């Protein structure tokens, strides 16, 4: 295990940072490009391990990826040209190893299901513990055979695909990964496939499918659920520049909000539907955050945050799908605030890279912060230190990149050095985090 030591208390963070590209958009861009007939172009692909797993998986099923041109930003690849489509795709030879990435695994299951292949997907120890029934269930309803392990239907998974029928599906969990898997399977199914969401999740699958000319529409049903409908489609090639990941930007935004004297601008962040809810929560807490939207078709902004004392707030279940990845870092903001912040509807956190409800609580406890998880409402309450330093200590990242990085931010305003064990997890999503921290803390 690699340790990372943050020497708190740190001085103010100042400057401009460009975080790696958005993982959710990147995984989907690779998959959609593999299905599209012709040559797609993806610029600024993030080069963390999670996205590399999707890149390798689409190569293993026959897509060709060629790097062209130098990277323009640290932590990204330059221009990647991807040739895919019906004429080149084939069954992989051997298992697809999706590493630590739940998104890569779940989306890939949807992609392969309509093909007459037998595909095995596996991953690291953390991914092999994560629930896959959520995608096995709808894919089986569509006609795929899915073999998995034990009651939780964990990986390794074997998908025997082929003819699928469209389904009308209201997932019990608010999950963009489930929606994405079903829609990708629906692209190759007979008849219409519908996914109905009570709480809207990130919209990247449907957005990218629409950009490639798929037959996809969105409407709302009588119960107010957002319905995404897709029918079998041929995809046109994609051309995209991946915007920066809001869940990475959130680390620096919260760091600036909580370390006195800080002022940080995070450039080029994706702030589109179901991704920027953490900014609303921070504003409710009294944060000094300015969002400067950029002209263009994509919702992208430079976001500047400066230190201001924070107040506790409540975050309810309806808000959670729009900020699910930012809960660990919002819990750090809550640890600095005045009063008790209460989150509810966090059940999905238990199915992340770690049981994130438990690991957020233990991470905050390492800093002497009183945080309690309650099973009845899947809630979390955090008693803030009201602007006083946190205690310093030792944190175990539990194979979870977001716990490691949230701990690094918490450690900046604590009263001594903090050691974060298992820092290597950060390489899955944000390998240049430590360099960016050093650049801002100069
Ligand atoms: C993601 C969806 C979310 C999120 C994950 C990425 C995606 O997971 O936590 O980091 O790209 O679809 P769920 O869909 O399981 O909530």
C-alpha cells in the first residue's frame, strides 16, 4: 500500500487548475465510438485506469484506437481516433478485465448483450464485490443469459447474448449505469426500450446516442418519471472533446471553500444536467462560488471558489442522484461548517468502490469529526467544527479513490500531518491529483 502524507495545516490554495476529463462521458464516448460505423475522434480522453479499461475492452472486441497528436493537458490523451462498427466487432478472446470500474463493467455488459457472443467480465477485488444484479435483471428480461456469483450476483459475469427484445423498465435504484446498460442493449434489441427514472440521473448515454443519430427520445410519464426511449439504431461517428470532470473539480472547490485565504478557479468543468448539484449545496452552506458558463453547445463553465465560513445544511434524497459522487467531499465541507449537516437517501453509496457510507464515517472519525450513519433513512449526519482545525490522523482509503482524495482535502485544514494509506486508488481516476495539489498550495 502506498501512503500519501498531507502536512496540515496548509496555507491558502491559489491559482487555476484544469482537472482530468469526465469519466462518465469518456467511458460512454469510447463505447459509442466502438459501435459507430466509421471513424470517431475523441479529444482529451482522461488517462486514469478506469477509462483505460473501457479503451482496452473496446479494442478487445475489435475497435481500433490510434493516438494522434500530443496531449494538450496533463492527465489526458491528445486525439484518439476510433474505428468501429458492425464490420469490425467480434467476440473477445478471453475475459474482459474492467479493473476497479463499475461504470466500465456495467456499460460493457449492456453493449455486448445484443451480440451472439459469450463474454466474461471480471475486475479487481473491489469490483468483484459490487452488486451486478441491477444490470443482470433487466438484461435477462431482454433475453440475455447472465451468469454471476452468489446472492449478490457479483463478477465474474458471463453474458451469453444474441436476440434481445425491448423492455419498459423502471429501475428500483437511481443509477445512470443501469440506465446506460439498458439503453446500450436496447440499441440492438427488437422493438422499443424504455427506461423510466423517478429521480433523474446523469444524461450522458442518451446525449451521446442522440449526438450519433440514434433513435432516442426523452419524455415524462403521468407519474412525472423521466422516460428515455431507444430503438435499434445505426450510429454515426462521434467527434467530442471531453470536458473536465465536476466530481474532480469538487475537491478543489471544497478545498478553496474551507482553507482560509484560498481562491481557486477550476477550468472547463462539465456543469450539465444531474452533475452540478454539489454547487447548489455549497451555495446553501454560504460558499463563495462563481460559475462562468462558456459559450458553446455543451454546458461547460469555469468555476471559482473562495474561502467563506460555511453553515450546515440538509441534503435530501431527491438531490442525491445529482451529487452522488460528491458526497465524500461534501461531507468534508460539512465537517468544517457550523452546525449539523444531514444527508438522506444515501443507500446507493453502499454499492460504490467501498461501502462509502461506512468509509466516509470512518474517514471523518480519523479527523476527530463526529459523523453518524443511520440505516433507517440511509442517512449521514456530520457535526461540523465551525471553522476550527480538524484533528490529524491516519486514514485508510479502502481501495476507494474518492475517499483518498476527500481525506487529502480534509487534511489541508487540520492541526498536523495526515497519512492516507492506499493512495494508489487515486490512479483509477485522477493520477495527477498530488501534482495539482502541489501547484495550488505553492
Ligand atoms: C456513473 C454513475 C454513478 C456514479 C459513477 C459514474 C456513470 O453510479 O456514482 O461514479 O458514469 O454512470 P450509479 O449509476 O451506480 O449511481
